[in-house]
C-alpha cells in the first residue's frame, strides 16, 4: 500500500517551513553583495532551487515508501538512497493514533502513528494517508494487538467496528468550561518568560524603582496571563472529547485545531491515575489518566487522558468500569513525618528571611524583609496538608498510592502489573526511621513520578509491604496464566 498522493505537497510545505531560516539568511546575504534586479533574481533562484530539491526528494520518498499488513506483522519498506525494511509485530503495538490539523482535515488526510512499548518516540509514522483509510488501519491493527490476534489479515469492516464501539464518556460544555478554569500549565509560564527574556533586565529595573507593590502586581499579572493561555490550550486540546469502549480497547476523539484519535488496548493498561489539582478538588472534579507502556504523542510519556475532567462520582464509576478499585481510606505516613515537613519548612523560612535581611544590608534595596517571617505561621499548616494528602492502601487486587496537595494524584496499580518493588531511604529519612516504597510498572512514568510511590512511610512497614506486594504479584501472575490456559483448553481445535 502507498501513502496518499497529497502527502507529497504537504511534506514539501512542512519541510520548507522547517528550513525557512535558510531563505532568510540567504536573502540577507545576497542583499549585502548585490542590489536591485540581481537581488530579486538571485533570491528567486535560491527559493526555486531549494523547492525543486525538496520536491524531487519527496516524490522519490513517496514512490519508495510501502507498507502492508501481514499475518503477524505490520511491514514498512522505505528509504530514498538506503532502503530500510521494518517488521513491527502486532503484539508490540500499544496504541494506534490518528492526528489531523486544520489543513489536513480540510483535504481529508491524516497522520497515523504506531506506538510500541518502550522508546521515546512513535515506532512508525504514516504521513499521510486518506482519513477513511486511516480509520480502517486503526481498526485492523487494533484487532491484531491483543494476546490472541486475528490469524489472517482480513479487510476491516469499519461500519461493524463503529457499531461495536459505544461512547462511555463525552465531555459536556460545563465540564469543558471547568477544565479551562482549573487548568494551569506552568509550561506556558516558561514560554512567556522565554518570550519576554529580552525585556527582563529593563523590566526588573523599573520594578525596583516602582515601589513595594510593583512585584506582587507583576506576579499576579503573570499568573493571570498563564491561566488564560492555559485555559485556551486545554479547551482547544480537549474540545469535543469522546471516549468509546469496544470489546478489547478504549478509543478517544478530541481536539479543535488539532484533531486526535487514539486507541488504548484494555489488556495493556498498566496504571490508572486519578488527578485533581486544588481548584478541581474544591469544586468536586477530577481527571483520569491511563498509562500504557508505549509512547503517546501530545501526552506525557505513555499516559493518555481517559477523562480530561468530570465530577468525581463519574470518575469513580468509570474507573470501576475499567476493572480498577477506588477507595477513600488511606494509611497515612507516621506523624513524625509531619514534624519533619514542618521543620523543613521552618528552616527554609529562616534561610529566606536571612537572605532578605542580608540584601537590605549589602545593597540599596529597601523592602519589608521581615514579612518573610510569616512563613513561621504557614509552615505547620503546609506540613499538615502535605502529610494529610499522602498515603497508601493494599487491596486484594491493587496497590493504591496518593500524593500531592496542589495536584493530588491517586495511582492504582494492579498486582499483576508490578515489575519491581523496592524501598529506599535518604540520609535524612534514616534519621527519622522512614522510607519510600516505589512500585515500578512497565509504564514509562513509574520511576520518575512521585505519585507511584508510598512516600515517608515507616521503614519497617515499607520492608513488610515490599515482601507482601512481591507475593501478591507472583500470585496474580500465576492466576492469570491459569485462567488463560483454561480458556485455551476450552477452545475447539483448529482444523
């Protein structure tokens, strides 16, 4: 099978935009050497020459790019000068994503990405195919990615697949509005700071000359701008979000400017996370993230939104429908951990106060540095909130951890998904007799996210939990293997 014919002009335009800086610097250099008509001709010749090279390359790429479905693998043959042949086993495919921007939707084409376990990029990208064919590929590959894939590649029945898919969640306009209000993406703040970095020295000088209230007003302005831009991003990203459930997978559709469609195989879900920042928690809303072992474009690692935001009761119902448990009672860390947090915050307050006082002595800056001592009152409250929102629970089938006050995340890990369990202690934790228990899965976030850890629990308890979870994991894996063997023995023999 070949890519869509429109993939050639689209890829030419994309590459031209990517190397557009060459035209800019080339034109600038020619203007310093020539003038008048010669400059226009030279710049025009440069543009035509580069576009000609791009067109020739993309045409050759299109003619030499082929892909096909076989009985066991998805094969891709590509390469202009050096030929590369890839065979992707169906069992490795975690997600099949379809992405379309505004222009691609206008012309009826889409990009298909195959995401496999491991790695930090998509295993294969088909840029671009017709939208109908993209959905047919998504259906066909989804049918083959389970533990018992279809033995022979057959033509997918898109109409029948759509009938099997039933919507289990649709974001409402009210929920989308709440999402915009409670969303605060600090990456937007980083972009704002980088974009205004050239003006920061002048701005900093003016702020110091404008009085005590200039800095708080500026910080408030940055916060409001970040909140507005974050809300716009969240609303456009999750516009018209719909989650479907089929026999073996979840499928989602979302996006206003950039339209996404992806699959989440039910049997390959590693972890379910229920996330709620302080604003969402205050109004009774939360979001659900499911984590597979594959890479997911536009998300964090292999984590994908199953529900961008909904009332907590709807969230709990969906989580339970997926076969995961929800609980309200957690075992918190020992109270000495709370004292440790309070002492840490008090120490930080005294250090900041000392730095502020030192600046008034060594520089011409004058401001009420003593207000920083207000942290002495805030420290015990912050310590209690941090302690209160941490905890863990072990049930018959899952281990559940909870962490975070500003963004509280509850992580639900099935016993059979556990890869490694280990407890660790920093030099400071050893002084308090506490430890951190890490539950590692095949998901890509498990080792770097605090929400998959039972933090600051009693050291002896951590050691006992480690052994208990190891036993739970072995028992769960054995039971699943026994159940699968029973199912296979009950099937009629193939002729």
